[in-house]
C-alpha cells in the first residue's frame, strides 16, 4: 500500500457523519424520546388513577366500619336496661340531640339511636358546615371501658359519667323507681351506686353521646366532603372530629321490630313519620326509635382528587326514601369517581332486650 492510499484511508476514517445522517439520527432519537415520554406519562396517569380508586374504596369501607362499630354499641349501659325508663304516658316528644342538660339526657337514655333524614344546617344547632341532603344520627351509650382502667379514655372534669347498680337493696335495684337503678351525672361524688355486694362502689363509665354527619369540608374551604362526629363533653359539644375524607352522602334506613322478637320486620328512612305516627298516637313516633334493632347503611364515597377529563354521568341509588321510592343521587358535579357501599348493621344491645 503506497502513501496516497494510506492518506485516503485516514481521510475516510476522520470524515464523520454527513448532514443527512446527522438529521436522520436526531429524528430517530427524538421519536424514541417522545415515545418513552408518552409511555411514562400514560403509566404515571394510570398509576394516579389506580391510587385514587384504591383510596376511594378504602375510604368507603373504612367509613362503613366506623359507622357499624358505633351502631353496634348503641344502647349499651352495662348492667342497666334503659327500657325501664320508657314512659307509659303520651306525648313522647323526640329528645333534643343537642341538649346538654342532665334533666333532658337522663330520661332519653332509652332512645339508643336517633336519626335525622336529609339533615340541614338548621336542623341541629350543635352541628356546623353540614352537607345538605345527607343523613345524621345520634348514638347514646356508655363507654365499654371502666374509668381508670388501662387504655381507657380519661373522664374530663364536668363531663357526664354513667354508673349502673348491681345491688338489690331497697334503695337501688329493689326500688320501684328506675331512676334509682342508674346514675348519669357530671359530679363524680354523686356516683354512689354499688355492686352486687351492696358495698363496693359500682364501675364508672364515660357517657357517650355522639352525632355523626357529613360536612362540606374536611378543613375550612377545602371542598372535601367528610364524615365527622361531634361528642358531648364537659358542658359543650366537642370540635367536630374528621373521620374519613371523600364521603359525599350518608343515607340510613332503620329496621323496626314490630312484633317484639328482636328482629327487624320493616325498614324505613324516617321512623319519625312511619305509619302516620305522631306524638299523641299509640305507638308514638318515639316508640319506633325504641324498637329500632337494625340499620341499613348506605355510603357514597368519591375520590378526594379529581380525575382530569372525567365526567360522572352516573345515578346512584342509596336505599329508599321515607315514601318507599328509590333514593337517587346524580349526575353529580366535578370530575370525581364515585362508589356506593352498603351494609346492614344489627343493634345487638336493644335487640337483645326485646
């Protein structure tokens, strides 16, 4: 090989890419990067939708669990049977759920659950930011743990406490007056009932008076519908506690035991008006609440975050209205995905007493 051939080879090796080759390489590279970016964006969007759907399902199930647990404890008062307090005379007006006076709280213990169909902001004075068109309910019960025991919530000063007697002497269970069989008081020194031996002081339990409802917001102005509750404490109702975000509607149907066997025979969204009852008829509307032994719970949960480009055109059925027609909601605004959850909860304590 002569010197001119070697020089030609060197020039060919150092020539590099032509302009056309460079443009083709850039185009191919751009297409690959664009395809990868599109794939990444789709995967990210898909992952976000999966997370929203999972959170929505989890929130709906958790809301049902919380409501179920509370309802299952409704009417628990240790050894005391609150049905002893049911008055025989009429009328029997519905107790004020927001009342804090012991004179109202004590005789109302037999109304273990008390609901409000399609509550509004003006229905209950102790609630705030109530979402219109949803239900609210009150549960009355005693705490399942004894004040002072390990892990038991401390009893705040001035908060109502409950005590049930097990002593059969003439001044306690032997008394013909049911008010001597229990104590509900805000002064601990008044809780002097005794156990079976009529000597040891009976257990003291925190009185639980909770109202569950749906609020328009979790935090002020965030627009996230949230399941909340407020609880009677020391002379006031507590600041509402947020339980589950994204719970848009809560609807309830109450199972009434009409034959006294402890099982629900009919369900109604409003015992307040079932079978044309009034405060002066027999039975009164309040008697229907006392005979409630089960609750159908319907929850409409929505994703906390919107899904871009989504339009919800669905109609959701959450049980029946008081008139027996379907209780429908929708189409609802916002780019949110929604899901209905439902469950029938048996109220063990009142059902077992019938």
